[in-house]
C-alpha cells in the first residue's frame, strides 16, 4: 500500500512536537503504530498552517477519518492523546482565523481594502526570505501607502497584540523578514518607492525605504554620482532592508557599508511615534578606526532624545571592511530590535519598528568612467 501521509520535509521528531505538542521523548516511547498515527496527523495539520491553498475543512475531515479508523482498544490511550492534541491545534487555528477576520476588518477602517491582502498567493510569497529555512504564513500582508497608515498599523498592533514584520525585497539572509511569531502580519514597503531628491551639491540621495537598491544606484548614476551601497542582491533588496541588515558589497572596502553611508533616517517606533536618527557631522568617508561616529535620535518635537556613539575601532573586526552586525545593532534603536528578531527563533514582540521615510545616504562622485 502506498503511504497516504503527506510528505513533509521536517523530521518527525520536530514535526510532532511542533504541531501536536508531544515531546520527542514521549513519542519515542510509543509503539510503532501509534507513532505513525501521530506523525500522519501532525503532517496533515502542518499543511494547514503552511499552505494557504489547502481547505482546512478537508484536512479536518481527513484527520477525523484517520483517528476514527484507529483502534483505541489495541493501542490503549494513544489515539485519545493524539485526538486531544489535534483538538488543541484546531482550537488555536480557529481562534487565529477569528482574530484575522477581526483584524482585517479593523485595518480596512483606515486602509484601502486592496492594501490589506489575504490572497493565498500573496501570503505564500512572503512566507520566507532568501534563507528559505522556515516557512510561516502571516495573517495578512499589508501594503501601506502613507506614514499615517504605518502609525495606525503599529498602534493597532499594540492594542490587539500581533507582530509586525517589515519586508523590503525579501532577499535577507537572516530570516528577519519571516513571519515566525504567531499572529504576524507582513508590512510590505513596496509602495514606498519614491526617490525624493538627489542633491548634486550636497552629494546626497533622499528616498523612501522601499526603493530598490539598484534603482537608487541608477538614479545616482544618471546624475554622475556613485551610490556606494552595492550588495550583490541590489536588484532585489530595498534601502530599508539595506539599513536593517547593514548591507554592503565590493565598495565596502573603500566606502564602508550602509551604516557608514547613512546621513539620517526616519522610522516609526512601535508606539507609532516617528523619530529621526541623524549622524552628526558626517565626514563623507567610511568610519575609520580612530574616529567615533555619533548619531542623534530626535523625537517629533525636534528634541534630541538619545545620543549614540560608535567608536570606529570597535565596530569592525580588525582588517575587515564590513561593520560587524552587533555594532550597528547597538547603534540604532530600530536595529537593536532587529537584532533581537534575527537572533531568536520565536520573538514575542507585538510589533517591530522600521524606518519608513526617507533615508538619506551620502553618495560620492564616481571615480569610474
Ligand atoms: C543572492 C544574494 C546576494 C546577496 N548579497 C549580499 C551582499 O553582497 N551584501 C550584503 O550585505 N547582503 C547581501 N545579501 C543579503 C540581503 O540582500 C541584504 O541583507 C539586503 O540588505 C536585504 O534587503 P531586503 O530589502 O531584501 O530586506 P528583507 O529581506 O525584506 O528584510 C531583511 C530584514 O530587514 C527588515 N526590513 C526590511 N525593510 C525594512 C524597513 N523598511 N524597515 C525596517 N526593517 C526592514 C526585515 O524585517 C528583515 O528583518 C544577499 C542576498 C542574496 C539572496
């Protein structure tokens, strides 16, 4: 007989605990038939959580059939334990569904209906990033068009307690854009794609956070300038993602990474407040070992709320062009939280702030023809 259990790439010792909350040690002590039943039920339930095209009612019926065909007499308590665990799964799943319905309704009170996306193909498109290590479905994907939308989303996140995961190009290699926390929404910056200004005197480019890096590079080039943030992923990555990950490419040896090139950026905090992080007296070269980069954090009233100092000899490993991630995370309020997101498998934060408007990067005159 062919195996009727769906194929899942997770090994059973991770699948069963994750879906049914039955520990690997307990499962190991079970007889083979009971273990197989647990694995097959967990595999079906796993699909509901990871594939938005699947109809949950079909899976529910299939799981019920498997359980009712099990012989509790011969297997003792095992099928009952699995049934209880499956019920707990459905309770959570259905509660999350009700939560999503209410959330979508609340979001559509201040955002256009089309910007609150629940279509399966859109959810699957942002279920992972370039790491492809883990696939999790968000409740929905949001495509705000204004800063006020972003503020309101974050305020709602605080009120209803859901996680907000900003997403640029999805090319990250840290897993930071994956909606891992339960009840996550993806906040796509895809509609923040404006290059606001290129100042050829001041040698600055001012842009929204969702601008694709290559677009910024080409825009600078058209004005005879060199935009020095050049990760190999530039045709996919966004400026917001570059800031968050402190990205850099071959130019990093000469000009440093994103941190070195930033003059200022604005971001919406978890509270909904907009702050600006501004480099004091940017010297127009990368942060050198004997220098200290100073950033001021400015609140909405214009007052300096915090000053962060980054000694150049502490932010890079010796002889490295690239700034170590911990150093930039220590520098910026947004990035401190981002470090947390990237390093923990299940951050419980209800919301994560992100720079939304506009980031200004220094550009250098092009030396190349
Ligand atoms: C083929 C390939 C080549 C690469 N080459 C390089 C390279 O040469 N150098 C390098 O440094 N990296 C490289 N990367 C990694 C990646 O492209 C960079 O880290 C890039 O900066 C990610 O940008 P993104 O817009 O795709 O971010 P995403 O993947 O969308 O997100 C990355 C993180 O940033 C956060 N984020 C995104 N936008 C915002 C925002 N507006 N506000 C707040 N947080 C935000 C997300 O929540 C997430 O935590 C490469 C990746 C790939 C797949």
